[in-house]
C-alpha cells in the first residue's frame, strides 16, 4: 500500500472517530425527548412540504403551457385576424382596413424568401352536423395540404388531402381525435360521410390527439385542438362560405413555416410592417411567434420558481428559529453535561460539533418527512383540483439542501454558545 493511500485511509478513520460518536449521541438525545424533537421538526416538515408541493404545482402548469407552445412549432409564424360580430365595430374597422385577405398572403409570400411552407386558414363553425355531435360542435379548418407539416399533425388512420384535391375543392375531410369520437364514436371513420351544414364530406383520415390549453396563452385563445375537422381551403371557400355571416375576413389566419428558426423574429417584423401598411394600422390582426412565447415562458418560469421558493422558505425560516429555540433550551438543560465533557478534555470544537450535528439531524429527518408529505400533498391537489402536478428531482434536492442549510445556520449560534461555557461554572450549574 502506498504512503498516499495510507494517509487517505488514516484521515478517513480519524474523521469517523470524531463524527460517529457525536451522531450516536445526537440520536440518543433526540430519542430521549421524542415529543419535543417531533414538534421541533414540524416547522421543517411543513416548510419542505410547502416548497415541494408549490413547485410541483407550478411545474405541472408550466409544462403543459410549454408543451402547447412547442407544439405550435418554433419555426412557425402565425397571423390571427381579430374578427368581431359587432356590426358597428366591424364597420368602423372596414372603413380603414379590408381585413386579412389572400392579397395579404400573396404580398407576404413575395417578401419572405426563407419560407419552407405556408397556408392561409378559413375557420368556420357549422350550425348542424350529421351525425349529430355528441359533445361541442367541431370547428372547421379550411387549409391547404402543407398544414399537416406546419402544425405537426400525426395521422393515425388514413391520410391527409393532397394538392389535387385542394385544387378541385374535393368534398373530403380529416377528423381530429375529439371530432371523430364526437361524430362517429369508436367506429372506423375512414370512408364514412359527415354532413357539415348542407354539404356532405367523405372522411379520408384521422389525426392523433394534440395538447390543448384550457386558458388563453399570451394572447392565443383557448381552443380544443382535437375537436377540429380539416377540409381543403377551396372546399371551405366554395362549399361552405355562403352559409356564414359576411361579417368575417376573407381568411382569418396565416401559418408561415420558416427554414431557419433564427429568422422567425425578423420575419415577424417584416410581416407586421406589411400588414400595418395594407391594413392602415387598424390593429385588426395579431402576430404570434411561438419561439418568442417559449423564451418568455422560460423567463417567467425562472421568476416563478424564485418567488415560490422565497414564499415557501418563510416556513423553513420559522422552522429554523424553532430549532434555535430548542437548542438554546437544550443547552440550559445540559449545562452540567457540557461542563463534565470539558473537564475531561473535550475541546470547544467538540462541543460545537455535538450541537451542530443534533441541529442538522433534526433538519435531515424533518426534511425527509417533509419531502414525503409534499409529494403526497401534490398528488392530493392533483386528484382534488384536477391540476397537473410534477414533483421534480430538482425541487426535492432544493428543498432538502435548504432544510439542511437552515438547520446548520440556526444550529451554529447555540453550539458556539454551549462551547463558550466556563467548565467550572457549568459543573456547578443546577
């Protein structure tokens, strides 16, 4: 065995000889006063549980929002028309702006040279369907065949329509997962027919489930993305358009997919400038840049985590004060013991180590119970409120490290105070 290895082993033995007796003594003292130790731990238990459960709620909510935004595509740029059913408001806007049109779409295509794919969108809601929808009436999306790639649709059965079917306004459709269940139930959908208002459409495909948000996200209206019927854009314009109010734009959305995600922000500025010019700054459209929303959501996530940890750490602070209070009381009870230890040769560092070990042990045990309690709370909240909660390893590690740090910090002062007791006076203490 080399000298370096021997030195290392000797150092480890020396450390264990110093710490193991203190840990054993700390356990004996905690078990001697079980109720007091448990009450002292409650602050740490509730503090750690608050950190874990609050971060799990935040993580669950943010994960869903982030997934919805990522689903939009970081290389996509979305233009949404701001339509209204208010006649007076509609007339006021139409005096200065023609609304979102195919002319806008063609101008944008001429000025954006880095497009991989694009499609206008005509969104309609039928007044009746056959078979009758068992849930909400599905929304109709009139789009071109590029939409399947732009939106990242996963076809689970059949196929999406092609350019030839788009050109001849074929009476065909592709059902979202929710629309398929609502209209046709569990039966095989491909080859069946559905009637949207006065037009029959043959089902040629079914889209797999997509994530949907229950609330608006940064200006994006909430919508069930599974309860959609996709039809060729020309079919929407020529077969269904005349059944709807003319208080609508020629098209109500544009999807632009760029080859390079780094160009999305620049492209959004170009599109905004074009539409501001053609719409005379009427403000009747909005531009959604998923890449920007994703970056903003990540910044918000970091801020939210900091705020939640700060709030929950108040409970840990209270728990730390409780540890300090109990340790100071313990010093008074064990003054004679401290004096005897000093008299038989214990150094001040030995006394400090003894009481710091006890404080940290309270924090470790309380933190462990707190993690278990916080995990149970997050599952209970998810079950009762129907929220999505995620207990991450980072939140557990953060709560545990903070709890140990609190025990260490608040245990140092009582330990130092105990170590500075005069041995003679301590032995005489009654």
